């Protein structure tokens, strides 16, 4: 099946961005702040501000943590002025000179080291709006480009390139094609999957140390794949919410991921690959149903002939009477809308049956992030908006 999307740019920046990310965080570590500004830009004119919260595979601290460590008030204030800076960014699991700093944010680290001046600046800093940014529930199809729209995936591949794609990345391939290359590679070798397993387990540590250990304890590739799915399927755990927010904050323009979004990146990439490519998960080609509660403004956007993209991983029910309003982690409205989805179009976007690997009994099918649809009909029945959709191949 083709992975290309009509009108999308096939090129990727993974190789170049991997080098920039490594240089960015290393420069902060050794105090070369001009190099940091060369990459990020300035708070008033950011160049790649969306990278400020990245902690790549080779590092345990990010730029903000290093700014605290260097005890320069001016540097710290500049970093905090970036609109994309997440002041609650947490360190990965690690041992530092002050002791264990895993899950610590910058204020925690300042307090642990006894850096009073840094603690004062951070304590007086208003929490950045990166976590409170408005997240629309509707992504138009027109002009949409997978390479840019699914930017969490591309930034993660760059940040964790040694694990996911240790060889040079072909800049002419689409991000989806790269994912297929990676998945094929880790399914072929006896050891490649273990490299990916380690970064995936590490990525959920800050959200759920229990799930991280479950993933790390898997002794073969199949059980690893299954545990990735199982960790997601309990809606009461934080992984479900964090993953969906990470995908839904993706933007073609002005991407501003939180630190948690980027920290969850390897897990998001792995789950996306399973939904796209794992043949053990049967594709659904019949109708499924999804119920949502939206604002009237958002509900009105689903008009006949309209094409749109669901940016996150989305679940749908196989039976109409099993629909319920899935957590949207977005605006709460008062308009109930039920989607009836025709999944007969053969493509990688068809929803998968994950029942065999779910933590609880499932009667749902799950779409990969980036699935595209067209509205074929719309009507109101007993106060509910009924919208018919057809899945698009590209």
C-alpha cells in the first residue's frame, strides 16, 4: 500500500535535526550559550523554539536544567522567555552530583543543589502557556502535509535517531516511509528491537514507572509489541491521556510541544508503527462508530463534502450501541455528535483490532494518528448530530 499523501512534501529533516538537537543540548551542558541561541533563535524571533524542551537519547537533562546548573541569572531568564519553554520539564531517570534527579523539574534541581538565586527566579516565573495552549478538535485536510502535521514523530526520530534509525536517513523519504523502514528493520533483526524497547520504556518512566518496568521486562519482540498496546488501553492511566495530548498538540505551523509530549515521543512512535504496520493486528474494513461531545462551533465544521484529519490516535466502536463519549482532552461542549465511519477503503489508515493485547475486553478499533476522512452525510436525530464518514486512503 502506498504511504505517500497527495500534495505532501516527501522530504524530511530528520538527519539534520538530529545533529542540531545533539549540538543544542550538548552546548547547554558545556555552557556554550551562543551556540544554543544560534539553534533556538531568540525569544522574540525563534528559529527552532519547538526544540527547547527536547532531551535526546544521549542526555538526561534538557536546556532549562542546564541553565539552572550554570547559575547565570541572565541565561536562565532568556530561556524562560521563550514562549515554547516548558518550565515544568522533568529530567530523565539519572544520578547527578546532588543525588537522584529523575522526574525533577528545574526548580527541584535548583533546590537540590542549593542554588538560591536560581530558585528565586523560577519560583517567581509564571507557568508558561505551552501547556494551556488552545487545542482545536478539527484539523482541515486541505493543504495538510503528513511530514509537517505529524511533527511529533519527526522530532522524535531526530531526538532518538541512534535507537530508531542508526544509519544515515535518506532526506528524500517521507516520515511515514521512514517509519515503515524502521519497523521492517526491528522486525528483521534479533537485537534491533531491544534498542527501541529501551528508549520506549524510558519514555514512559515519568508518566508511569510501573508501565515502564513492564515494557522493559519483555523478553521477546512480540511481547514487547503487545505490552506497548496494553499500556495504552487502560483509560484510567496517564499514558492514555499523555499520548493523546502529545499527538493533538501537533501543528504544521507554530508547533509548541510540552516537555511531556517530547518525553513520550518514543512510545508514541512505537504505537503509531504498530497501528500502521503490525500484521498481527487485523484491519477493520466494515463500519465503526465514534461518539464525541463538542462545542457547537466545532460540530458545525463537519459539513457534507468536508475533508479532515484526526491528528491523534482515535478509538471507535464496532457496535452502535457501544459508543460513548471518548475522552477528548479538549474543549467541552454541549453538542453530541455520532460518527458512522465507512472503513472499506484499503489503506494503512484502516483501524486495527487490538483486542488480543488490550488490558480490558475491547469492542473497539483504533486508528493511527493522521487518519483522514470525508463527510458524506449529516443529519440530526433526536437531538444528536449524526455524521457519516468515509476513510480516505490519502
